[in-house]
C-alpha cells in the first residue's frame, strides 16, 4: 500500500460498534466498504466484529437487564415518546443518509423511516400492550393473574433493503417490554441504522440496554449460538433465514424469521384501470423492486393484451436516476452483484420462452454511468417452472401470467410456496370476499398493492415466507419478547387461618 493509498484509507470514516453505551472502534482485521450505489463512492468502512466483541456486547446486555427489567413501565414508555420526537425532528437527515447508502429515492427513504416510526409510537403504548390478565375469586379467596415478563438479552439481524424500518420494528418493542438488545445491521448500509441508534441513546435508553455489532456470517452464527441470547428476530433472504431459524432453535432460542416472497397481484376485468395500473407500477418498481412485499407478479384474469400495453407505456415513462435527484422514480439497486444477478435472471427468462415486453438492462443514466442501475423490466407469457417465476428476483422486474377465472388465479397463488402477501384488484365485493377467504397467504390487500399492516396489527406472512409462530410488531411481538407467568394466590386473615388440610389438587 502506498502512502497515498494509506492516507485515502485513513480519511474514510469507520462505523463503530456500540457496547455498554459507548461507541467503540472494532479491533477486527476484516472490514467492508459501504458503497453509494449510484456513484460507487466509498462512504465508510464497516467492521466484522470479533467473537470477543460480540461476547462483550452480550455481557453488557446481560448486566443491564438486571436493572432494566425492573424499570417502571411508564419510564420505558416515555423514552419512546421522546425517541419518536427525535426521529421526526431528524427525518431529512436520516432520509439523506439512507438514500446515499441504499439508493432509494428521498420520498421512499422517508417512507422507510416513517413505517419504522409507527412502531416506535406503538412501543410508547407499552403500558397497555404488556398488561396481563386477572381472574378474581377463582376459588374461595383465590385470585389468578398473569405477568408478561421480559426474557433477557434478545437480538435482531436486519436486511439491506429497509435499513431504518426493520431495525425500528425490532429493538423498540424488545426494549420497551423490558429486554436488552443486540442489533446486527446489514453490513451493506449501516449508516442510517447507526444514526437511529444514536438518537435512541439521546432519547434515554440506558447504557448496555441497546448494543450494536456488525459483521457477516460469523457474527450471525455467533448470535444464534450464544447461550445468553434468548430470542432472535430476522428479516432477509429465505436461504439465510432458514439457516438462522434452524441454528437458533437448535440452540434453544425463540426465533422469528421473515423471509423471501413471490407476491401476486390478481387483476379482474372489472378493476379500475387507472388506479390499478398506477398501483401495479408503484408496487413492482418502487425501491427498485427490492421489497419483500413488492408486487413482482401480476395475474390477469382474462385477456391481458390492453393491460400489458398500458403497463409498458407507463413504465417506460419512469425516471431512472440517483435517489437524491429530484423527480427520480427508480433509483439504483444495492450492488454490482445485484445488477449481475437481476440481469442473469432476465436472460434466463428470455431463454425459457417468456416474452420480454420491456428491457431495463444497461440503461444510460447521465452523470451516474457507474451506478447500479436496472430499469423497469416486464415479461409476459410467464409460466410456473420458469426461473423468473420460481425465484425471487429482488429487482425492478415484473412478470405477468394469465388465468381464465378467479378460481384458477387463486389456485395459482396457493400453489406457490411463498405466502408473504397478495392483492386483488376488483370492484366486486363478492369476488373480494371469496378471494380473502380462499387465498392461502398471510397478508391480503383488496385494491391495496402492498398490504403491510399498521402496528396495531401484526405482520403475518406465512408458509415459506415465514418461520416461527409469531410475527414482528403488533400484539404477536409482545408474546414473542415476553414469558407469561401465571400466579395463583390466597391471603388469609386471622379468622380463616384454621381451614384444615386439603389433600386434593382443587382449590376450595
């Protein structure tokens, strides 16, 4: 390494670990560059934490749990009231960070943050959410009640595509319920996550309650195996999620893994054309298709010729550019490797007989010639068994199938192994009711293309898209992050002290 190279390296900021309330420099020898996907500029260097650093983070959480679990619930709630205020005040800065490292348009980046912010607001209501139950006089002078008590040190592993929303789905609810937390952000875009962590400490989260380690497979395995970690939450690819679930549960932990998908939008002939076309384009190509809830697959019931012509014409008009540029509709995908994978699947789609209606490969984006850009791409004539249908492309590629009837469309969707989300576009209430009853998918939208529920409800992906019984946020996550303890008690006064011996198991 030359002197100039060394100087350049030293000028690049490093992403810190958070251990025991202090941001510390990792002692690792393994680092990864955080790259702006529109320019290839190096924004920072992120460490792959050592086993000793993971142990230190977990130990910090273990010590902090002793006092945090007994912190009054109102104190915990007020921290998250303050936290949501700080996120709102810093929204523009957070969105700019997210766009620089992930590539999303600025409006989409703000949407990413806002959907996480909703969960922070929900966490501030923990006093109501964590209440147990009471039955008075279940027997003479006997009351039974339940306590929802925290587990201990919990951990979360988050993906690159939502570096604000997914961390905010995880640590606020875990911490609000009285646990401590180890967060492992995506190594591809950790900067906005770390800024959110800084704001969380500013809001009042005590030292050791929230810790952050960075890394890849070794750190993920260390989290799954660590005996002091009681629960692991994961969002990401099916391959990694399946590995995390098996490894964590084998180690005796609770685990919830939200994974890949192939989300179908079914369009009936009576659907409102203007609204449906707009929704399909936004759901397929927003965030450059890098959403686990993207509507990447459309099933037209009946003739699709006119629909396809409209989709192609509208999609061609989308503006491809860097995310921070005004008026951008589609930003870059996360990496050069992602471009190669998406392009390879497009080539396989052509080779396997699908009709390429719109080709988004190798677009020209003036000023950003080295960016990771793939334009909107549309295939028609797609069949199950083709790679572009069977695999999650995770890019701005929309595949179109046809069905002769609603029954056939429902059967097609139910035959796919994934069950994250689906949508139906129609003006028929009877058809909508039938669809929502018969479809075997966890999250259903009726004239709503991306049916991600608000935090009053739980994220309910199903089948191959989810492992674990309980989902993130909503009522289900309270059960995930707490252990129910049932207490049955009787108090005696002086007049009832001599009630005699009862050798049965009944309470009388």
